[in-house]
C-alpha cells in the first residue's frame, strides 16, 4: 500500500498538469514566442523604447511560463522512472527520494494551477499597490510601513521588479501612505486578493504604559492601464502642483521642486509622485497612477450597475480581510479563507504565498 500511494499521487499530479497545459495552451504560447523573437530581432526595435521593453518583457515572461510547464513535465516523468527503479531493485532509499520529490511536485503543480485561475479582465496586467494608514494613530502609520516592507520583500523573493513611486512619511514614525508598481505580468491578478483592510494587534511600542493597541491599514490594488484602455483627460480637468520631495520626519531629500501632485477636478482624485529624479518623470508616473484609478473607478461603476440589476447588495469582499496578532499570542489569519500561521515574523518578511494562493482560490469559488 505504501508503494501504491505515491503512484496514485503521481497520477493526480500528471492529470492536473495536463489540464494546466490545456488551459495555458502551450502550443499557442510557443507560437507567441516565435512571433516575439522575430519582433525582438528587428534592427529598429529600440527606436520605440516603450514598445521594445513591452516586447522583451513579454518574451521573457512567456518563455519562463513554458519553461515552468516543461520543467514540471520532465520532473513528473523522472519521478515515475525513479518509482519503477525502486520497485525493480527493492531500493528503499530511491523510493524515499521519489516520495519526497512527489511532495515537492505537489506544491509546484498547485502553484502553477493557481495561475490558470487568473482569468479576469485585467488579471494579466502589472499592478499599482497603495498602502494607507487608517485608524490607530502612530501605530497605524508604523503598521502601514510594515506592510510596505512585507510586499516589497514578497516581490524580492519572487524576483518581481517593483518601483516605489510615492511615499508620504508620518511625523513620528511610519508612513501615511505609499504607492508602488509591480512590473510583472499577472501582478494585478495575483495581488488583487490582498486588497482590503489589514488589522494589527500588539503591545504598542509608542505607548509608555505598554498597552495593547489595535490599528488598521488599507491596501488598494489597481491594474496598470495599457494603450487599449487609455483614458483621455482634458488639461482643464487637472490641477498640477509641484513641491519639494521629503524623507522620514519631513526631512528634505531634494533641493528642487521635483515632486508632483495631480488633482483630477471632476472626481477629486489626488495622486502624487516624488521618487523620480525630475519633475517630468514624476508627472509621467503620477499620470499613470491617475489613469489606473480612473479605470478602476469606471470598472467599479459598471460593476455597481450590474449588481443593481441583479439585486446584489453585498459589500466588498476585500474589507477586513486579515488580522496580524502579535500579542497576547502570535498569529496571522485570513478572515475570508481561514488560512492562518503562527509564524508572524516570516509573514511580515514577505512569506505570504499561502495566503495569496488561498485568496485566489477563494475568489474563484465565491464569484
């Protein structure tokens, strides 16, 4: 029976990978790679830098996806050979090695399966993530900075390129808000399940009496706009202010007025960017954020209309989505999926894959 169980598990993984290959349409992906390689080899490719970056980035991504699928297929074939060899030679060491590899494959196949669940309209897009301190005073500002570090560490662990576009520092500690972009395909579909209110419970390091404090921070995730959904914004609808960039505690970090704040007058949406070197670059980055916010606003209005037609009066699933408890015990728990862990240090250091995977699966079943 002990010999048969690994084989049954192996067959399940093989069947799951086969369905993944069908959903991803690997032959079409290979055709896309051939087309992109032709475009990438064009001598005038870099005459248009934006297009060149889009082509090379997409080529690298699709090649990576094909490599993941083919790599998993090879590992499944190899472990089947290992099991056959273990049976023929009655070799327990080889059998144990095969069982360990099957367990490793279960996680790898599961992660790839989650990717096939990202089929929403904007799921393939890059992402803009904004973190804001909410209720809780200085503890909330400190918590917001903790979340910023958590997400940037998550990106670093996965080698996802990211760029912090704007940071508004709080006076005593932490941040009022921060916006960063994650420049990898499917970043929006992946990180959108992190949207909502995050709650921290701990002994406040800012309370002289050492009392327990509950604080909140909000996470907003938007898809980056692309040329196909570019929104025309009349100049008359914008108010542009320039100011000097600042660091923690209000300390000046720039000697010129290079930071840019843009107010969209019809909606009163305000965006800012101060992390680029020039005013022109900051304005361009701020306009990208504004375009994404207007796109999301339009999407939400359309969703509200559809919900009204369906009589749907339920609230947003994103609110009150996760609790981080550091006292009187250690636990991080997702309030939607019930996934939890006692390793709070690892989570705050960016190990949030289990929460994200469960969130994606939960969203699919709740849709």
